[in-house]
C-alpha cells in the first residue's frame, strides 16, 4: 500500500513538472522585448544601443508607466506584454530632461535556437529522472536523483516567459516554479550527493532536516513575494522578489560547489575501483556540464557581469549532465538498476525526444516558409501529421532495436546468441573450431580482457586449451589442472566473491587457482555434477564490472550447448578411433598371415638345400673335395636359417617389450670380421666383389654381441638380396669424433627417396621388393633400428635408385663406466 502511494506521488510530481515545463517553454515563443538593448547597475537602468531618438547611456526611468530601477524589473513588466504591443518608455537624458517614446515590442528570442536547446536540455533531465525512479523506486539515492533531475528540468524549462495578468494562474505557477525549482533542485542535489554512492554520516541528518524546514519557509515566503509582484507590478515587493531571486542563484551556486566537493571527498576515500568508476562518470558530468553553467551563467548573474557566451550554449553544456548520468546508470549499473526489466522506459523516453524534435523541426520550417515564402502554415501541419503517422511506428521499432542493441546488448543478444551459438557449434567439425566459435561469440556478448575455452584431453583426466585470448598464464599452467577439479553442481560457476555481483551463488573451491591465474569465472561444461567435458574460463570484464546474473544466465546457456557440441565431438572421435583400431587390427592380421607365408617360404629354401646336400653326402663314392663343398653349403644354409629364426624371435620379443640386451665391452672390428666370415659362403655364391676396410686399431663399444651381429647380418644380407646386377659390397669401420662408425654399402637397386622414411617400419617392404622374387618379411631393418636405438646409436641411409645404398651406423665409443643403456 505504502509503495503504491509512493509511486502515485512520484508520478504526480513528474507529470506536474512536465506540465509546468511544457507550458513555460510554449510561453517563450511569445516572450516580448524592448526594441533596444538595455542593462542595469546599482538601481539604475540604461539604454545600451542607439534606437530612434534614444541614445546609448540614457537612463530608463519608467516602462509602461511603472517606475523602474533594474533590468530585472523591466523584464518583469515586459514579460506581461506580447510582441507587437506598443508601450510608453520614459527616459532621462542629461541634456533635454525626460522624454517618452512609444515602443513597439519585439520577440525576445528572434531565432528559436535558445528555446529548442532549453527544451531539449530540460526534457533530457526530466526523462532521465523518470528513468531512474522507474528503475529503482525504493532506493533512497535513486529517489533523490529523480527529485534532483526533475526539479532541475523545471528550473531549465520554466525560464521566464510571457505571463498574463489577473487570471493567468498558469503563468503565475510557471514563474513561482522557476524560483522554487532553483531552491529545491539545490537541496535535492545536495541530499543526493550525501547519499550516493553510500549514505552520509548519521550526523548529517539533523542539518539536512533543518535545511528542509528553512527551505520550506523560504519557499512559502518567496512564492508569496512572487505572486504579489506579478499581480501588482507597481509594488515594493518586487524588490524583495529580486533579492529572493539572487538568493536562489546563490543557493544553487553553493549547493553545486558543495555537492561536487562532497563527491570528490567520497571519491578520494573510496578504495574500491568499481565504485570509483561509477563516481567518475557522475563527476565528469558535473565538471563538464555544471562547471560552464556556473562560470558562464550563475557567476555573471550573481555578480551582475556581462555574459561571455550565449545562453543557449551554456544550456548545451548542461546537457552533459543527464547524458553522463545516463551513461553511468546504464553502463555501470550505478544504483544497481535492473536495466533489463525497465528498458521500456528508455524506449519511451527516446521516442518522446524524437517526437519533440520532430515537432520542433516542423514548427521552425513552417515558420520559415511562412515568413520567407508566404506559404500557408496549415499545409505543413497536415503534411507533418501524415508523415508522423507513416513514420512513427517503423521509427519506434528502429529505436527499440537500437536501444536494445546499445544499452541492453546482453538481453537483446540473449535469444539470438543462443540460437547462433547452438547452430554455429553444430557446424563445427573439430575441437578447435568449437573453441574458436565459442571464443568469438562469447567475446561479442560479454567483452572480456581474457577468455579461454578448454576441454578435457582425449585420455580424459587432464585439460587442454581449445582456444584462448590473452590467457598465456592459463596456457602455461593448464597441464597442472585436472578434470575432476571442474566437477561442480550444474549451473554453479567457480568464482570469487569480488568478481560476481552480490547475491549470486558460486563455488569457491578453486579460489587459490583463480587468483593465481587471474581468472574471474569458470563455467564448467557439464551435464551433471559427475561429468565435465570442459569449461569456459573468463578473465575480468572489459568494463571492469562484476559478472551479473544475466551474464551468468547467458554463459550457462552457452555452456550447455557447448557441452553438447564437445560431447558429440568426443563420441565421433571415439567412433573414429574404434574404426581405425579395427582397420589396424585387420591390417595386422593380414600382415601376420602374409608374414607366416613369407617366412615359411624363406625357411623352406635353406631347408631343402640342407636336405639335398645331406642326401648327397650319404653317397659313399663322393670325393673328399665334394664332401667339403657340400658341408660348407649345409653350414651356410644353416646360418641363414638361424638368422631368419633369430629375426622372427627377436621381433616378437621387441613387439612384446621383452627384448633384453647384455651389454659388454665389444670390439666392433672383431664383430664385423666374424659376420663377414659367416656371410662369406653367401657372398661367394652370389659372386660378390667385396671391399673390406676394417680399422687397424680396435674400436670398442658397449654392446650386446648377438645384437650387433644381428645388425650387420641383416644389413649385409639386404645388400646381397637387393643387388641383382652390380654385385658389390663395401664394409668399413672407423672411429669418428669419439664415436664408432660402421658403413655397409652396396651398388644394388637402391631405395627411392619417398620410401627411405618407411623402411625401418616393421613389415614394411618396398613395392619393387614385393614384386620381385626377393623374399622377406620386412622385419630386418625394424630390428636393426631397435637395436641401434637400444645402443644409443644412430642409423642413417643414403640411397639412390639404380646406384645402391649406404647405411651408416654410429655407436658411442666405449668408455670406462660407460653404461649407455640398461634395458
Ligand atoms: P625385408 O628385406 O625382409 O623386406 P627389411 O626390413 O630388411 O625387410 O627391409 C625393408 C625394405 O627396405 C626392403 O623390402 C627393401 O625394399 C628395402 N631395402 C633394405 N635394404 C636395402 C638395400 N640394401 N638395397 C635396396 N633396398 C633395400
């Protein structure tokens, strides 16, 4: 009930103020003036420009038969007349004594610029006042700001215009309101400054109440003085009235200065950066808007000085006040106004201003046309009415969307943003795309200093960054973060109390991390409190404001569609991985069966040779020579057989991770010689030209003798296998910069450059090898590489198709205590 009463009071107050303002402004159009300039000083008024037979400096003694002493009095008398009226003006000049002239009054404002500026400025104050109260009717500071702004709007709009005599109550009310609005505007302003952004000290209460009482008394008295003066111009009360007016100006001056000082003192005392920023806007509004008003208008008025700049420009400066207040209110939620709900007021206000400007333009242009071209003005009004009817609605809609976009971007964008984010994330095919899309969208909606989109890694327990902006600190430390840290109740972000607006629930579990990594907010991307697929990590907002409820609503909604998108990606990836795994398994089983076939084929050749030659050996008539030859064949084939079986066994051990090496001090030269001897049979059979260059001094390495033998055998046997025409083999060993080097070089078919990368892969065989009659399982080089690695060595190949291949192997030389590997 009480609340409703309050609303009604505010409503009536605002409407009354508006009515007074409109009526006063309309009276400015018919404000009259003497046809010459005049001014006053110390109880005397003077003519200030030559006119007819008046000359500059003549003293004005009476206007319309009423004796006058000041310019203020003259204006009061003339405001009672209309332009075009003819009134007697009496002058005293030094030479000819008193003379009287019939002066035809002219328009006070010869162009309407001043009236327009007055109207715009005054209505801007009024609109802002209404907006403030509509937004926060129960806030003390908001109520005081409303009263201040609306009262000042009356002060601006009710600038003295025409008033009639006798029954022109409205004219009287306008005039009295002008005086009262100066007084009450000042006191409301001071009270507002005391209550914003926090309440002044309790001690200030009593002086405030006293001030209200004194001002009420002054108001009653000055209203009476004003009324009596207007009713009967020729009365001593006019002097009282003039004094009161001076007092009003001084009160305003004093209150503006004091209020600004209070604000500055509060500003200096406040340590909270956010509140400071709120005050800054108000302060700049005061400094830029009220400063010039004081300097160029109030001070010259009070001290009876000449104006330095034209009135309308001074008023324009005042416009800065409501504009900067509006920015402070909307941008920084000064007074914690719930802008989103109350935005209709802003549309309303803007539409109001628009209609007003519209009327003004039509009024001025019709006046202009009438004056200069002699057109009938009614035509314009009819045209204007049609135009308004046609344009108003589309214009209103334009304004609505403009206001939504500019002032309520968050709300405006909410529905659209959700749609956009959902459809954009659906289009994404990779995690990175999801990250980039989310980053862009969120940054558009809530501009932030830093932002990152993270998701859990494929292994599932860690976090990786999908995309980030200015979050290098997070990028560096992300490895330390676990997915399980992000588990939280759905819709409950991780944050710090100073980063979100009061009253917002949040999880403070990650406080230390958030502070350390300069994170303001983490919104987990989750479906329930047990599963999280990632998070939106936000730094401070660019505006420096805390995160609001609407920010969080927006982010939560985005988070749920982001969570879905990432989950979808995860499932896709899993499916894809399974497919690859399946493919791999198939390939492997194919390879294995191929391997079995090829190995058994390879095994067959030496076996059948052994069988044939042992049978031949059983023949009793065989010569000794022959039998030696056969035996060496059998031995050679057995070697080959052993090598093949070794390879298969070695590989299966390597594959299972069971391969072990027995390192010992090994002379590489000796090992090479032994292998060469073992391979001698095969090399001779193939009629190889052998070039052996073994270092004369021993070269020691820390090696496993069997493994090193296996390397050399595999490489030499490859040279034998892959040299069909040019059968040449060069084997050399040497020391090289503290390393031991073995080179196996042939002049065989060579390996194409594109295949060089793959030849060390298990089961890899070149297509040409595959097609030729040369058999193999593709295991030899894989085993070689494995052994070289285990010996901390390095293997490199140089090869050219048709010209042969050169394998370099380098091992670290043996040093005392050199224990290169232990596996
Ligand atoms: P395999 O000899 O059983 O096919 P490897 O692993 O020993 O398997 O060799 C892999 C492939 O590398 C061979 O199939 C062959 O194409 C190529 N290759 C290896 N050594 C030589 C060489 N000395 N000259 C030409 N090609 C070679």
